[in-house]
C-alpha cells in the first residue's frame, strides 16, 4: 500500500531531477534519497521542494539529496528504483563517469558510501549490547545463562566481524567483485591468523607517538606486523585492502585471457591483496589509526579543559556537520575507538543535540497555531527527541527560523560540556534518541557501571529543558509569519 502511494511521486521526482538519463545512481540514508546527477543544473529544486512529500533539498558532497523523512524514505527510494530501473544499493555502472567533485566531497562521499549501508544493523547490534549491559547491571547471574550467550551473538557478531561487513560495502564503492572483497574481509578474521597474536612476540618496534608495533610470525622472513587483538573489529585496514584489491582486479581484467579470467582474476586479486595487506597495508592502516587517535587524545587530554573543550566543540557543531554531511568524517573514528579501546570519547558529547532540537521544535509547535506548521513540527519533534533522527526538525523547522537552530546548537554544546566535565564515554555504537542512553553503560571496560548513563541522561535532559524554556519564552510565530 505504502509503496504504491509513492509511485507517481517517484516518477515525477525522476523527471524533475532531469530524467533517467541525468541520474548516475541513487541511494538513501535515514531520511534522504540521494541522487548522483550528471548535471545538477537540470534539476528543478523549486518544484521538488514544493511537493508535499519533500521536506528539503540539499546539494552537498557531489549528491543531490532529497529529504523526505525517516518514515517514508525507504518506500520512496524503492519506488524511485522501480520507476527509473536503477540498480539498488547506490552503485554506479562501471562504464559511467562521475561528475567532477572536490577532494573533500570525494572523501565524504567515499566514507558515507561505505558506512551508510551497514549503519542500521550496526545500530541494532549496539542497542542489544546496551540492553544486555543494562540487564546484567541489575541481574549479574544472567551473564551465565545460555540466553545471554545467544543474545550476545546478536550484539557482538556485527562488531567482531566488522571487516567482513565493510569488505562488502567497500567492494561496492570501489567496484570490486563483492565475493572477492568478501574473501579479503574473511582473511582478516580467519581464526588461525587471529590466534597468532596469542603466541609469543618475536619482534617489536616502539615508535613513541605512533605506537608500538609487534609481530608474531614472518612471511618468508618478512615480519607480519599485527595489532595485539588482530584485525577483528577493525575499520581502516579492510577498506584499504579492498581498494588495493580493486586496483589489482581492474588491472588484471585488462590483459587476462577470457578463457581463464573467471577464476584466475580473483585468484590473483585475492592473493596479492591479502599478502600485501598483511605485510604492508595493515601496518600502515594501523599507523594512520594511531595518529588519528593520538591527535584527538591530545585535545581531549589537555590539562583541566581538554575533555570539556573537545566535547563542547563536537556537541556545538554536530548539527552543522550533519547538514553538510561532514559528520561522516568523525563516525569512523568513533567506531575505531569503540572497537579498539572499548569506549569512545569523540562523539560522546553529541548526545544532547537531538534532545535539545526536539524540545525546541516542540515549544514552537505549542505556540504556533498554523496547522501546516504544526503538521510538520510535531512529527519532527518526536522523531528528533525519541529516535534521534533530526533532519526533519533541522530542515523543516529550525533552520528556516535560524534562531531556533542556533539555540539548539548552543544547548547541545551545554550538554557536551557536561559530558566533558564528568569525563563520560560511550561504550558501544547504538541507537539514537532515548535509545542512545544505553550506549553509555560500561559493560566492564573501565568499571564505571551505569554512572556515565546517568550523566548522559542528565545532560541531554538539561539541554532539552533549557532549549524548551528559552524557545517557549522567546518564540513569536506571528513575527515569523510577518517576515515570511
């Protein structure tokens, strides 16, 4: 039923973005249908935004993003794919050339393209981790029950085998055969290789700021340098290895005889990518990871003000980053922290943004009697506050008002400062909105129990209350209408 409701809209949308021939690819995230267009000037943004199904159109990072809201984005996307005959999954045909983009736009597009497809399942696994951590806080014996073991596979399987998941999404992005990419990911978590780090260290080198590197075996005399935990739950190594594999595969296909191409191309690609991956790419990726983490650690470990400053800045500017898609540059770092350290300090201070925004939009809803506005504001407030999906509230309500958006950023910064003052960390990737509170329960990493969850709840509710009170006291809808 819902799918049929958007068939006409999908057909109209395709025409308004310049027709099928102007579309390189189409994908979607939580709230947006994202088009890659050959010529963005052919799209009629004004007519698209006038459609009742559209909240806002954003043009950023080489993408023409039609914001339709989290409640309908999947149905609209499916209808667009069906109407246009496009490939699902946001892939671009190998023979098509992408429109020129800036280096920054390419980087954000690359990161979002790799991480977006798996975030739903990744968040679900994080929620289950939070639920289990909450249960065992009050019922420790449950950790010894078989039910806990089964449910923990739901919670931890996605994290443990993260290289496999990223191998699939990265293969699509780099146009590598998915099963070849899958084989590369599997090699990184192969039990025999993982167990190597449980043996004796036969060599090491201490690079100070850049970390200590150890090896437990050699490959024809060359050291196989690996992190102490192996590459399970890692992020950067598999992405680099899949990229390198795509380079090898595209090169091999140019000269490989057709009679043996089907199996010799993947054989060559897998062998070269995995061997070079373990000997070179893995250590280099680990080095990059160490550098990025060390830089953030320097900021967050500044005497007295480090944690407060870091959390306040990230909290203040998070929604600005979301608008332009730049938040994707921080998400991989947070995932790396969570999987390597067991906790994350980079995004811990962002929890207040959706609560503050939801409360502010709700205050506007209560004071504004315009039915069209109220029809947008209430769902947007609920979506932001309870489910952490902020785009409808940002684009549909707060950003046009400007003052409301600035107030939301300020309240988010206040929550970030509170998180920094108490040194609160998040311990797992998980849900958004109220479900994100569960991610601040320490499952035994640092022994903080539920302390940081109470800080997160207090900080987010303080941000919400301040935002609601200030907005309710200062918002004048009649002035807004007069200047509209």
